[in-house]
């Protein structure tokens, strides 16, 4: 493995390292346990479910690779018979490991969509459309990726089948890069709008920063995969000379552990540390005020989808049966735009504008919401009131 010299009969081309799979099996296993615990702790199963699935698949994939480190010959020793068990374990290991990055990318789009629900005023597109649009693209990516890996990693396949598998993998990676570019564009628009509005809420800043780092890791991994399949990847285990002509990425195992195993583990660990369930409200009806100073709790919209439709939404990657979305009502927006703006003016210029003046203004602009907002704001800001304008008399003032 050190000098890139192929090992005759090895499904991996080289003699696999026996210690690295153990490390990554344990590492991903601990990350999976962490994700599961966090989903229970923060009640964020819907938001982080794909992170759990991928961490478990990675764990199983590297456990199988550890088995393959000792059983990597594609022929039964002393015979010309194909060892179907070794081949099956090898293919399953490859599939479990390689199908996860696109799913992790889809998980990131889901998190971005939840941010759009939380700050809908600056979202470039409807929050419920984020998962359906990106889900459709990632479903295509995942299909090409899974078929490509299965065909290209099967050394018993013909040269034409391996070439087809490699081409499908290239198409999958190129499409992934295209989708990542779209993500960067949409997230950038949202980020810029929040910055212009002086939104510095931890939920927005921390989650966006984590998304950027995660997508950068996936981007590097995609470039690595594209370079890999741009070279010679047709494996003929019966031809030592042909094996020596393979791309170095297939002949040197360290490429795989650096750009595949390590990068994706860092990504999984990243979401363990900055789990968005700690910051983003569970309910879609909770919004951040347009200046990022407090949260607005709107009316909870009942999910009238049938259980079958909800299941279909999950199994179609969010493409179909999505929940109907309505932007925050005008009353909810008026609560901030008019009432809170007037309150700030009252606080900054107390001598020129009394609390009664603010109540009069607010009652004209948002009469159905001013009572609840008044109570919240006055308690949060500790605004001093004279005896004539107690909180208990706000309703009478309106």
C-alpha cells in the first residue's frame, strides 16, 4: 500500500489497513450515539434525522471494511471460484459509505429551510419549497451515486459496466457541485439580507456558520471524488499491468481516509457540537422579529395531512406531500413594524412621546395584537409607568 503497488486478487487493489476501520467505526458510532441523544434531548428528530441515519450507515460501512481488511481476496484461496461473501461485503461497505454525503447535503438544505421559517422576512424562497426543490435534485444525485458505486466497485462486472458506473458517479458529483453552488447563492442572499437588517441573533449566525463549514467539507469531498473518477478507474483484478495504470487515488488508501473518512467524520462531529436543535425553535410558528431582538409566536397551523402523506413526504426526500405554508399574517408583522417601532421611539424620546401616545398609535395600527405585545415589551424592557397607565388598564386605553 505504501508504494502504490497493487496486491494481486485484492478487491481494494491494495492490502487494506486493519487499524483505520476500527477507529472510524468507533468514531462514527460515538457520533451516532451523540446525534440520537441530542434528538431526544432537543426533540429535533425531524430536523436531524438524516444525520442519525448517516452516522449509523457510516458505522456499519466501516465495520464491514474492517471485515474486508482481513478478507479482501475476490477468489476463494486455492480455487478459481469467486468468493461471493467477500465481494458482497465489499460492495455493501462501499455503498453504505458513499451514499451518505449526498444525504448529509440534503440534511443541510433542511436546516437552511428551517432558518427560512424562523426568519421568513428575508428568505429568498418559501421555506417549504427548500426541501422539495433540493430534495428532487438530491434524489437524482443519490440514484446516480448508488448505482455508480455499485457498478464501479464490482470487480466481476465487465469493463463497459465499470465505465458506466464511473460515468454515473461523475454525473452524480457534478450535479452535487451544481447544487452546492445554488445553496451558496441562496444562503448568501439570505445572509446578506440579515446583515443589512442588523440581525445578529445567535440562532442565525451560528447555524449559518455551521452550514458554511459543513458545505465546504462536502465540496472538498466532491472535488476529490471528481478527480478520482476523472482518471482510470477500470479495475481488472486479473491484469496486474492494468492495475498499475489505475489512478493513484485508487492505488493509495490514504486518499480515501483523508478526503472521505476524515472529512465526513469532521462534518458529523460539527453537527454534534453545534446541533441546530439547541437554537432553532421546534415550532414553525415561532419567528424572529425583523430586527432580531425578540421572537414572535404566531398562530400554530394545523397539519391536516394524512399519516400516509406524512410518510410519503419523508420517503420522497420532501419532494411530494409537503405541508402547506403561509407567510406570517399581516397582524403578526404589524405587531413588530408598527407597535415595536413606536415603542422604541417612546423609550428614546420619553419626554416628547408618552406611553399613552404610544398606546394610541399602536391601537390604530395593530389593535388585535397590541395588548399581548404591550405586556411582553413592558415586562422585558422594565418601562416605568405612571399610575394612570398601568398594564392592567391597557385594554381600556385601546
